């Protein structure tokens, strides 16, 4: 079986791929509405939330846009220390919002104190923050940031992009006081792409009612009405909902916490392997992703040669992303990937290095 | 095998459902990019166009929003004679555009002359029009409308929602001079929902470059750059792209024109059956949809009882939509539905009526 150690789309279990192939139903039928509702409700557990979870026919970027259009009237603080945070900033600007960028070096976690300072001086309506940067393999201290922001500006809404970490690392939306957290299907949930999941707090929903120009497709106020009544305003991505419904049962059967442990053990193994082979982890100790490790290519190996070598064993890893393309590479350990897969990969890489 | 005579999501052929279940690929891999490009290029034939076709991870409504955000600076004329045209008007308003509604009775085709008059007086940037109203089963004379509009205002862009007709009825985008035509996967293409296809003219793309506040997710200028380079800016709905790629070959093997003939023969059969049973077709002669027939429930049968009866034979039809919910019902004859399916349905309905 081919194995991809890329940070999404990840490999999907055969039985989950098959779950997509169930016959269609009218989306306004009681049968489908029941499946939709059950799937949405089960998804709350992934977010450690009692709030509603929206399921949208879109990629995760769609929910980056939804956060901006629904909950931000004018000004928003954008925390940027990676490529996907930068994309979110662009999303805000391209939707006509006054987004203020607070940047950190890409190999440095966002600082709770500096963010609190920025918010205190200004009283931003909202701040947006990426939990797990798929580009750098850096995990931002979301809990600490939320705490610091709450202390100085309790009304500022906090949005978290957890696209490459939710269901792979623990994010306690309610306990941490987050207002929107979202992910997409093709990362830790190990589903095909095309579906996004977003959990939203009551106070954010309240705020949305007064925000103008929310549009239609990602208008969460409209979605909320349909969520309470039937399913979603537009036709939902039915086969992906089937697959999510099925996959959630598999995830809960393994146990969410067990999944986190599995991922973080693989992360540790990859980091140690890198160090033992004169390569270093891009993100600093204490802020390393549990789901994807970005390795500084200190030895200047050719990633393309490496991937050609790995291909013979039906494996592949990922290039660096964006401006890190040439001087890093990435090994993902999310979704269905097991420690024995990682061992096999590292063994093959070892062989490659010895050549 | 259960059969649904509902206007989407429609039944999907088993082998097409299975095509979704192929293994994932990195979306930035050469393998996937080749599949994506081939699928997009093959799709041009559905639109009778040489222009580009975008494939978005969204429902058709997503492309209603894309048309508005990309190509309309301020003012747009919205032709409304059905529920989905009305939704599109709402989409325009909710995106902050000055949309002017030109309404016709729901059982009356939009009039080329009246539309030309409205455009002439004003010089609208664009007009939006639904080809095939899924609610009323009425087909608007898009070709004649486009001709009339071109004659009085050649610069006005013409957008056509062909969600429930494209690939089921002939729409010649280039020959008719249309600027954007779109559809979604779960109607005549007989795929699961979650994917939309939109063809866009060069002059519309040119205009988009100067339109502000296009957003990110449905920004077609951004999509065009990626279309030329790799695939799409956000992760595409991979399993649905697989299925579309496969289904296009099936559609072309049958022949697009043969498909149109099959659909229109079924439409005629359903209309005649209705008349023979003291029910009438909602849309007037000459403007009746080839893909879905809306029948006036003149005999006041209980659609819910009828569907319960049909359910025993694993068939179902659709209620009326929106304000026509109680006084019409709908029989779809699109996608994979064959004349023998329609015959079996009508036989069962006959039995029900005799009870």
C-alpha cells in the first residue's frame, strides 16, 4: 500500500474511501437530515465544545473567509508566523477588512505578551491565529495567547485555524475560551478534501447578526437557521458527510486521546531521528507540531532525489512550503499513519543517506 | 435498486460512486495536477466553450456568489421567475451589490424584449439569469435573451445559472455569447454534490481584474493563475474530481446530444402522462424543462401519501419547492434516469391514483 507522509491530503483508510460510495439521498429528506445532524453533533467532541459545528462544502480556506466575513465588521488583528497565517491575512484584506498584521519570525512561537499588548492598545474586534503551521511545523501556544488576550480585552473574539492539527492534537475550544475553531477534512481527520468543519461560540454568532455584507455561501447566520431546521442552506457534500460520519466512529473507537499520543510519539521519533542524522527541527523545542515535522535541510540533501528513491517503496514526503521550499522538508505523522510506517520511512531515508 | 426522481442530488451510477474511492494524492503532485487539468479541459465540451472551466469545492450557489463578487462592481440586473433566481438575487444583495430585480410570473418565461428594455435604459454591468428553474420546471429562452441584450448593450455581461440543466440540455456558451455559465455536480452530471463547474469568458476575466473586494475563496483571478500553473489555490475536492473525470468519459461515450434527446423524450412522456391524468404542466408549452417537470397538482393528491406508496417500490418523487410546495410536485428526468425508469414510475403512480 502506498504511503504518503505529506501534510494533506493524507492517506484515507479503504473502508472510509468506501463510505463515500453509499447511494445518494435527497438532501431535504428526513433520512439525510438525521445523518447530517448526527455527524455535526458527533463532531463537537473533536473540538471539546458544546457549541455548534458547521459542516461546509469547501476547503479550510473557506472557513478562514467565513470567520472574517461573519464576525469582523472592520478591524482584526492577524498573528502571522507562517504561510497559512499569511494566507488568512490575505483573506481578510481581500474581503475589505482592515487587518493589522503582527508578525513573528517563522521559527518563533507567537508571544502571548506581545499579542496582549497589541490588543490592549487597540481593542480589536477579533484576532486570528493559526494553531499548527503546516508550513513550519510550529505549534503556537493558543491556550496561553487566549488567556492573555482575555485578561486585557475580554470582548475580542478569538479565531483559531486548526486545519492541520484538530483531531490530532488537543484543542479545548470551550475551556480555552475560543470563539471559532475550524479544520478541514483531508488532514488529521484522514478524509478526502472538500469538507470543512467549524465550531462557533454563542457570542460570535450573536455578533454575526450585526455584521454587514456577510455574503451568502459562508453566511453562518443563515447556516445556523438551517442547522436548527434541516441541514444546510446549500446542498451539502453528501458523500464526504457519509465518510465523516463513518470516520468519526473509527476515531472515537481508537480514542481521541490515544490518537494524540500516537501522533506525538511519532513527532518525537522523527525529531530525534533528524538530530541523530545532523538535521535539525525547524520549530523550537516546546513548540513543535505533533502532526507534521519540518526539518531544516542542514545536510542539503536533494528532496527530489530522496522522493524518487522513496517512490520505489511507494512512499513520499513533502517539500518545504512557500519560502521554505528549498531549505526544509516535511514529514507528516497525522491521520492513519502509525509508528511502524514512520520506522519504515526513516529506515528508507537512512538507506538513501548512506548511498 | 432504489430510484429517485428528484431534481438533485440524483442517483449516481455504482461505478461513478466507486470512482470517488480511489486513493488520495498530494494535490501539488504532477499526477494530480494532470488529472485536474484533463478534467477541467474535458468539461469545456459540456458548455460548448473554448473558454476556461473552473472546478470549485462548493455547491452551485458558491458560483452564484463567484459571479457576483468577481464581475460586478456595483449594479446588476437580476431576472427572477423562480426560487433559484430569487436566491441569486439575495446572493447579490447579501454581497453588498445594487441588484435590480426584474420579475416575471413564475409560470411565465423571462421576456427578451422586456429584459432588453430594462438594460437599454440603464446599461447594467451585468445581468443574471437562470436557464432552468428547478422549482418551476421552466426553461428560460437564454439564447434569445442574450441576443436581445447584446443588440442594445453589448458590454453587459451575461451570467447563466444552468445548475439543473447543463449536460442535460444544450447550452452553447460561445455561440450564444454568454460570459459565465455554471452548474453543480449533483444534477445532470449525476455525481455526488460538493463540486461546481463554472465556465468564464475572456472579457469577464478581464473585467474581474478591476473589481474590488473579490474575496479569496471564490476569487477567479487567483484561480486563473493557479489554473495556468498547477490546479487550484485551495485544496480541491479530490474524490469528486476523480468521479467527474470518470463520469465525463461515460457521458461522452453516450454522447451529449444523445443525452439531451433522452432527457427531452422523458420530459415529453411525463407531460403527456400528466395531461392524460387531469394534471397539467406548470410551465407553458415551448418553455418546459427537459430535465425536471413540475406538475400542477390539479387533482389535489397527497404527495406524501404518493411517496409512501412509491417507497414500497424504492422510488420517490419531489414535493413542490418553496411557495409551490403544496400545489405542485416534481418529477426529475436527468442524469442516469432512463425511459424505462419513467415508465415504471408512471405505472406505479397510475396504480396509486386508482386506489
